[in-house]
C-alpha cells in the first residue's frame, strides 16, 4: 500500500476526516442541508447517496471494511468540496 492510502486508513480509524465537527469545523450535511454532518449521517443520507451514485461511487460500508470506508470518505470529501465551490460560484453571480 502507498503512504497516502495508509495515511487515509489511519484517518478512518482515528475518525480524523474533515467531516462535521472534526478539525474544529461545524458542518451541516451539504446533501440534505438538514442534519449535522457526521460519518454515520453521511453513510445514511439519501441525498448524499444520490449524489455519490451520480458520480459513479457506490457504497457498501456495512462490513466495517476500513479500506472501503477510507476510499468512500476520501471521495466524499473531494466531491463535497467541488459541490460547495459550485454553490459559492453560483451565489456570487
């Protein structure tokens, strides 16, 4: 495994992803805009699931496989940042 993948696996195990209240942030889910953004909510949120599936990313996280969970959250954060940038751009124009 590469250093980046091992680093991301550790983020998953230590719950250090830039999600919700982690890293001093306080976020609401960008998918449903109703619930606090937590790892549990992200996995269960129907709107997040829709958006992720539109991007070709499914989820099978029921077995607590850290590698699969790591890949999902890594992709989730990248997509979330892209979607938030689109929202900001649309609000400025």
